[in-house]
C-alpha cells in the first residue's frame, strides 16, 4: 500500500509539473492563432478541429478515458490487463468503422456539426486523422490506467509543442497561405502529434491477444459513454450554436476565451485522471481512511491553485485586446464572467473521479444530464438576442446546478462535506470580478486594483491554512 501512495504522490507531482509547463505553451499557441490573423479564420478553424476531435473521442472511444483508467488498476493479473486493453481496442475499432461509415453515408451530419464549406474542403483530411485520434487516446488512457503517470502527462504536452513549432514555421514562411489553408495544415500537424504519441509509448501499453470483459465493465462503460456524451455537449454545443447563430470569427474568439479560462482547471483536470485510478485502487483495497485523506488534501490544494490562477486571469483580462489584438475589443466583461464560471468547477473533476471510482454512474449521469439540459435551454433562449454573453450566462447556470449535484452525491457516498475553502474562493472571486470590471470602465485606478489584488492573494493564502513550509515539505518528500 505504501508503494501505491508513493506512486500516487509521484504521479501527482509529474502531472502538476507538466501541466504548469503547458500553461505558457497554451498561452503562446492561442496568441499565435489570434494575433497573426485579425479575421479570426485560424482561431475559428482550430476551434472547429477541436470540436471534431472531441466528437471522435466521444462517439468512438466507448466510455471515454474512465473505462481503462478505472478498471486497469483493479485487475491484478498482468496477462488479464493486456487482454482487457485488447478487448477494449476491438470494441473501439467496431465503433470507429460505424463512425466512418456514418461520415460517408450521411455527410449532412458532419456538415451540420462543422459547417458545409469546412467539411467539403477538408473531408479527406478529417477522415484520415480519425483512426489516429482513437489509437493515440487508447495509448494515453492505458498509461494512466497502469499508473505510468510521468509519460501519460508528458505526451499531451508534446502535442502542443509540435503544433506550435509547425504553425510558427508556416506563419513565418507564408502567412497568407497558412491562414487560408489553416484547417488542412492543423490536420497535418495533428497527424504528426498522434504518430509521435503512438511510437513513443507503444512498448509500454499492456496488450495481449485475448478477451477480458464482464457485465460490471459493460454497465460502467455504458453509463460512462452517456456521461462522456454529456461532457461533449457541455464543451462543444455552445461553439456549434455560435457557428450557426453568429459567425466563424466569434467561434474563434469564444474558443480562445474558454481556453484561457480553462487554465484555471487545467491542473485539476489532469490530476483527476490520476485520481480516478488512485481512488479506484484504494477502494479496491478497501482503504477508506486513505480515500478520504486523499480527497480532502487534494481538494484544498486544488482550490488554492485554481483560485490563484483565477486571480491572475482577472488582471490579465484587462490587457486582453493589447495581447491578442483588435479581434478582442469589447470581450473583457465576457472573459471576466468566464473566469468566474470556470472557477465554480475548480474541484469538479476531483468530485467526478471520486464518484466514478465508487461506480455511482447512474446518479452521476442523471445529474450531468439535467445540467446539460439547463445549458441548452438557456443558450437557445439567449443566444439570438445576446450572442456570446448569453452563451456564457447559460454556462454559469449549468455550472451552478452541476456542482451542487456533484457535492450532494459525494456527501451521500462518503459523508464528505463541501470544503469551506471552496466558498471562500468563490466569494473572493466575485469581489475581484466586480473590482476588475470597475477598473475596466475606469472607476478604479489600475495601481489601486493591483494593490487590492496582492492583498487578496495574501489573505486567501492565509485563510487556506497552507504555508511555504508545507509546500517545501511536499517537494522534499517527492524528491526522497
């Protein structure tokens, strides 16, 4: 058991490290896409490609990452682990064939999803990368499931580096060609990233010809599939609505704002991938004290880190048009709302992994479905009149409902209460959001706002109960 705990701590360290390193890379990638193209074409096309990739991972990867990440740690025999990965791969291959056939037979489905012009000009490129998406994701999910956290954390960051390098090369050589053919080029760059992932990790993935499956895995996978579908709707349907009701340019602007705000939860989402396998292993070993200890320590640390990133992004929002160009004039109030909206979910991924590890899929699915329904209804009611503002309001309503549901489920499973620090983080951020907007409209001078921001950092760190001694002790333990 000591080995498992040390493995979890070490994995958390590597995930956090690579996640922190990827933050400036993500900033730089978004800056490249927004700053060099005032028309918003590159941003819009990149956002559409991400929607397509998410579509593949949702409808082809049966049950998403949760299936491999949850059940591999619970299988003790290495041979059975290999057979399980092989069986899952066969199922994914069947789903992949069905997905590709649907793209060919019913092209209007993809046209409705991504736009007729985009599909007609880039259909073959999108079709070609589909199997590579599925294979590379199986590789990464398997690495997470067998607790090779270091490599599983590094490979997604390698994708960003490869894409940045090639975008820079093409922009510097022929900016006009790069913008006009951006979606095709993005597909080519992603092919390189997927091939790199597969080649680097192919020897680490446990795979053996044979079948390993049971009714428990089937039940979990079905509910996980529908939960993944809910996640897909939550993260992509707003972009699809914006493309349909507003414009491709606004899709790009909205995508970049969401990407920047998602940095708040970037580390918690990555740690969530570790925590599912970690919770699963501890629950499998009936180690309840360490399950609760791991949950409480992790949530407090994640609230602290995500809140500090949120505070920084509030200040950053004031310089949005300066950094990303004229395309983002007038977007500061919307970005402020997105920061608040995202911070509402600062420990949502941890709660989700705790629920999934306890295999409470049904109630988790119901909660997610209701929150998605709220988002869809409010979006449809507001988008035509209020545009991006209405979309963000819909996300806030959905997040409030979904996080309330997750906390209720967690409390009923393990009698774990909502961390007090969570409420402090939301209160601080609401106050800072109001101050940021007042500074934006010149009611508060910038120097006073920055002073207040530093005071907020200091006060929140004190309230959290953490200290520099604690962080130094954690780093020392990891090194040892």
